[in-house]
C-alpha cells in the first residue's frame, strides 16, 4: 500500500497532533492517545470493510489482509480471538491500547519512510522540516495527501458534511479533547457545537468512539480515587549526613551512587544535597516515562537557567526554555551544532589537535583532561563561529565553571560568580564576543559558508524580537562553552578506556591510520570507522556526559506506584540504566561488541540515554561524537603514548559534571609522525 497516497487514520491522527510551528506533538495524555490509536485502527478496518461494529459486538466481515504493517496485525488478532467468542469494541480498544507503543512506533515508521516526520537519536519524533515548511505532504495531488490539520480545520469551520474518513478523524480528536488543545479558546467555542454534531453523525462507528469516552472517564475516576487514597513519602537514599546530605557520595561518582540507590530502592527515591531535597526518577522506567510523557508532565528548571543567562546579560538560555520558542530556537541552532560543522573542514579540526600536541614534552607526564579541553573549546569555537578562542580558553573555563558551580550544581554561594578572577574572565569572554560580532558583518561573510554565528546574527537582523541584543551574547557564546566539560570529558574518557583495553586500542589505531592514509581526513572516512564508533558508544555508556536532567513537575502524575505532585523538583537519572546487568551483562566492563547488530544491548527500551531524551536532548551530540572520534584518531595516529603511571585507575571529579581528575596523565614515548 502506498501510505503517502492513502495514510491510515492512526497515522493521520499522529500528524494532526503535531504542532505546525514547533513540529512537536501536542500534549495528549499517553493513555488517552493509546485508546485513540487503537480506535483509529478499528475504524480504519471498518472503513476498509474488514470489520463491522455495534454496541454489542465487533465482527469480522472480511479477513483478507490489507498489506498495511499497522492494520494487518490488528486484523489478525481480531480474526483469531473472534473464533472463541464475540466481543465488543470496548474490549478491542482496551486490548489494542495495551500495544499502543507498538502501534505508535509502526505508524511513525511509516510516516518517517515518506519524509513526513523525523526522529533524533533518542527516538523523539517531530514533524519533518520539509512537511513543517510546506505545511503539506510531499505528494499533494490527492485529497488524502493534503495536510491533515488544514483539512480537518476546514471541515470543522465549514458548513458541508465531511466525508466518512474526516468524520472519523474529527470524532476521534473530539473524544480525546484534541481540539481543546490545538485551538485557541475563542475558536474552540465557536466550533464546539459543530464538532459535537459531526461526531454524532451515523457515518462513523459511534460505538468505537464512544468506547474511548467510557474508558477515559473510568480512568479519570480511578485516578481521582487514587489521589485521595495515596499517601506517604518517598524512599530516602542511604548515607544521608546533616547539612551536606549526599554531597560526599556525589563527589565520588554521581552515576554510581544513583545506580546503587536504584537497586536498593527502585525507580523513585529522595536524596539531599546541601540542604535541598530532590526526588530522583531513575532507571529504564524513568527513561521510558520521559520519552512518552515527559513533555506533558515535566518542565525544565527555568529559575536555574535564568540565573545562568543573567550572568551574560541575557533573559533566557536554550536549555531553560520550553514550548514553541524553545523548539524554534533549537531548530535554528540545529545545523550549527551538528556533526556537519566539524566534518565540513576536518583539516582545521586536526590542525587544532596537532597544535596542542606540540606542547606535550616527550617522556614527561601530561595531564589529559586540561589538554583535551583546550582542543575541544578551540575546535568548537573555530568551526562553529569562525573565531579561534585559543587565547581565551582559560578565561572561558574559569567563567563557565563559576557559573556551573553557583547556578547549576548550587555548590557555591552566589558571590563566587563575582570574584575578581571571575570578573576578569568575564571581561575577556565579552571581548571574544565582540570579535565574533565584528567578524560576522554581512559584507565580510558573503563568500563564506554560513556557520552558527552567521545564522544567529542573521536572525537577529530579521527577527529582533526573537534574538534580542541581550540574548545574542548567550546564544553566540554557546559554541565556546558547550563542550568545555561535556565533550572534553567524553573524549578523555574514551582515551583512557582505549589505553586500558590494548586490543581495542590497536583496532582503533588501525582505523585512524587508514583515515590519515591519504593525508587529510575526509567526512567519508570519518563515517567509515565501525570499531571506533562502537568505542565511542561504549564510552558514552560507561561515562555518560549528561548524568541527570533537572526538571520541575508541571502536571501531577503517577510513576512506579507513587503520586508525584505538581511543583516537585525532580532529577531524571537517565544513565542509571547503563549500569544494570539485566540490560548490559557485566555492565562495568568495557565491551564495544555490545553495539554489534547481533547484540544491540542498547536497543532495549530505555536502556541507552547518554545525551538525554526528547526536546531537551543534547543539541551538540553529533558534534561531540565527531570530536571523540577525530581527537582520539589524531592522537593515536601521530604518537605512541602510555599511561603514567602504567597501572593508573581513573579518579573522577563529579561536580558539576563527571570528568576525569587531573591525575589522569599520559607520556608521549615517541612521535609516529608529526602533523603540520
């Protein structure tokens, strides 16, 4: 079946709830959406004359498959169980809703195949840029291929009787209260009576749609009763000390501590950090919840990020935003933070690594993490903004670390963000920003390939209400600040893991030598390093760069048997799943073969989350993985190195983010070849 020419109702329903401006799904409770997808499949089968429904029973009219990946399994199930006894529509909606994740995944896969939606690395789907830009499907010749929301809105604001498919779509959307969510209040009131009238027409199976109302009302009552009956607090993590709480455990290892508490207490528990209590949601259960219901129930910590942005003179930071403006800014920055920015000119990226390596003395110890930080910050700043920040790397690190410790980790009092050393560093960062501004005057960039700074400054000129002068500083400094801890730590962890696993190191070195065999590396060569790619993935599993996501509960919800009220501050500890033996056998062992197609341990639901999930997943994850590959490949190709001392075991600094301690050192024993 050509799904683009004839989308099924489940696919159209998913497209209907995707916002035209943001491209994200409009908030609909996941259970209700599950009922709606199940009902959409049943109504589609009825419209295709495969089943008939009545209030009393649903019967098979024609068992012939349709050739549809979503509908045929549903029809097969109905055919099989109907031989035992007749059942009504409500039974089938309950049964199919239990498979709602499968229905949704199948529907989205079909839409993705035809370019209507796209997914990031975490599985978060949004309207594709092509569909969002055109606000219609690629093949727009037939009525079925018209943009769903436009078509449905034309029907409910019109006067004609819709055709059976549109009646079905309107009825399903009405049963799920979707129109109340996608229309302004005044517009909804204007068409409410017509929506109700259309939903009562005999042309659609009222028994199927009515079942959704019955099920959601019953669920709402049960939830209300649960709210009244549920009491008590949450389990408290062990090792709690007066005043400092669990700060000592955090300094040792955040991921290890949270994983231990998950194993002892389950996916919900409370920790204390310097007088503030946090509720932790952890493990694969939390990851699945975040992906499915996080947007509805959890909002980012606006207060923390607003304080962070204010130190740049701004009013907001992208990590502290929600809603359409967040999506708009994220889409604007997406290409600028992509792996393409680094692979576009790998020669420059390699030259930055070589320049730092020239400072390494032979046969004397070099602290890895500070050296890699200089490489990472210089690469990101140079390739994303066209200005090398090498002279300002220490200023950048001083400034960003002070803000992280004060506003994000909340380990320092606020005056620590205003010490003389930090103020000097800020002035130099401001001078760097002025250099970026001056270098990106339109007359100077006409012959250059646009980078992130070009994009931001063009938006500043064309939409000054969106990118204000105050916020341009925050947004433009992103490339210089983004990898100061995260990408630098991941790259250093990878080098340590390779040196502790000589067999893998030699395989990665072979790929590195092949990458440089003809001189400068190429984008194609970077994409053809399967062993190195698996080493990157395994490093990110063992040493994830986003240990927790800080969120505020926007809408109360039930999770793992506990009622989580609105206003609660929570940490979603996504990487806890990385250390569970039920997901990763021998989880603390560095084993790159976990990511082979025949094993795919990371493919289990909720098992792998090194960059977070959904609309707030790390924007620079592609660039970070390229840096991990390119920096380590350059080091291994250019030099022979050893650990110093040879039996060194990694020590961590876990605040503000997990990173290697400066005691992680190497010695350059000889140059294999010197670049430049």
